[in-house]
C-alpha cells in the first residue's frame, strides 16, 4: 500500500523552510505597509500563491500583491507598484506580464511583487491579476488540513507525470486547478478516479452547456469569476497523459515511483531520419511571451520543410536558456528535379499552364500529359535544406521579439556530442518524468 504521508513529506518544505518563508513574507509586508503609510497611499500588501495557502511544495516562490484602491489609475498603480518593488528588492528586476512587476530574491528565495487593484468577489476586474487575492481567499475558506494534504498529493502526482505547471511552454494544470479539483471532488483518490474514468473533456461543474461557451479540453469555471475558464491553459495532450496515468494508478501501478529509467536512457539509435536543431539567443523577456514565438518559428520551419519535400515528422522545443527547436525529417537533400502538377487537360487553364512553363529556364521536361493532367519536370533552385531555409526565412515574420534575430539562427545536425536540452527532451520523451 502506498504511504501517502511519506510522499507528501518527501516533497514538502520542512519546518526550517516554512519558518524562513514566513519570516521573509512578513518582513516584506511590513515594509510595504510602512511605505504606503508614509506616502499616504491607499494600498495594502497581500500574500498570494501556494505559500499563502499552505499548499506549496519545496523551493516555492513568494508572491506579494500590492492591492491599490480602485480610485487610482492603472498607470499610477503600475508605476508606484514597480517603485515600491525596487525599494523592497535591492536586486529586483522589472518584468512584464499584463503589466510591469518586480522580481528578485531575498535570502535565496525568489520573490515577486505585483501591483493590482483591490476588488471584491463579483466585481469586474480591471486587470487579470486582480482576481488572484480572491483565489487565495476562496481556497483558504474551502480547505482544511486534510484537503491541503490531498492538494499536495495531487500536485506531486501531476509533477511525476509531467502535467503540472500553467506556463505556456508546459500547458499543464496549475496549482490553483489542483486546489479546485480537491475542493470539488473531496480528496486525491476521488480526483484520480474521475480522470481514470473520464470520457472526453473535463468539465467542472458538470454542465454540458459549458462546451458551447468554451472550446478548451479542460473547462473548470473559476468560482471567483464565473466568466473565466480556469483550465483554459491545459492542452489535450496533458489531459490525455493525466487520464492514462490515473488509469495506471487505479490498476495498481505506483505512479509516484515509476521513473521509466529504462525508457529514459538516451539511446541515440540510427532512426534512419535527419534530426536538425535550430537555435538562437533568447531575448530577456518572460517565457510566456517568448514560447508562442518559438512555436511560430517552428511552424515556419515545418512549413518550409513540408512544401519543399523534406517531409517533417516530429518536433520539440526548449527555451530554458536559448531558443532551441528540434525537427526530425525524412531527408535534408531533395532531388535536382521536382514534378510539378498542372491542371486537367480539359481545363480552361491548360493553355495558360503550357505558356507559363514552355520557355521557363527551370524546365527540364514537358509539359507532358499523365492520365488526364498536365505536368512539367523542373529543376529545383536549391537541393540542400539549409539553402532552401536561408532563402525562404528572409521574407517570413517569425515573431515580434525574435524576428530581428532570424539571420542569426544556427542549424546543426544531432550527433552524440550536442549537449542541448531540446535533444534530451526529444530522446527522453515518455509518459513519466522527462
């Protein structure tokens, strides 16, 4: 029988870490209160996030929101919030999500100080972060010691099967979703049973009419904002992984300790394909902004490969350090000749096709008829992928923050000597720990 308490203890902060987090958080809150009092600002600091709800795992960050009265303008709270953040965090750096905030460290603990408007439940938000303090209130009001343990267990389970994390690059279940699922279904075992038996989308509350309102595979209505799907970030792949992992767990497999060590050994066998890695320097912008642009670049590369006959097969992306995109394709060299299909012989466009190609310098054979259509054999301008890529990428928009870097994209073939995160992610890809 699986010892749930032992698992929770292994992943949860010890007494020393909890006291350290409490000391740092209290100190920051006291300093912000003093600043607001001295400057006669109607604003109050609030600790949010998992630490404030006691649902945090080891090595958690501290999130402090400065909630301003709604009488202030958005511009004021952004400017003043950042100003206060820098006063508190000597090593703080300004980051930007929906609006600016300050991120830094205190005694090696990461701290974010975020400005927001103070709103009450049911009031219209001004920015998306405004509802976060209400999330903390809701969870604290609807959990007890037993539910907190179940929330921790669910988080650990989801981390084990690699579906935990709301960042865009993960598209997984956030900590808040774990909390809502335990509150809804009562305990960890009930949540696992729900996923194991789930057909189709996960919808909470179980109201089929919600499918008409939201298109995502996971629909979990935010109890503090009924207009919001709190599960919108979860991908269909991560929902499917959770279904399979839950089925395995119900069948008696200890998913918490299933590391798939044999599957995860890097065994770069000859797949009979070409694996290329495209890399470029990552701008100093938050990952949630950079990752969609990395996906856009991947799509452009895929399009170039597919259209020119290099036949792309699979891909992987990593943005931990630099932007790294891996694409596996059938070949990286194409024949000198391509067959270009024209219209049917009976088409009114047939003569136009003949006239276009009959004197073209790239024509090698044709126009000729095969069955009922016209064809020509033409000489490919480029036969190596790198040449095709460098020619076509010039005219493509690959994203606001990386478009000016497209001439610096490096391309290399995968071999045993390339220590790239994206290569390891590709070879270690399995249901469990990546």
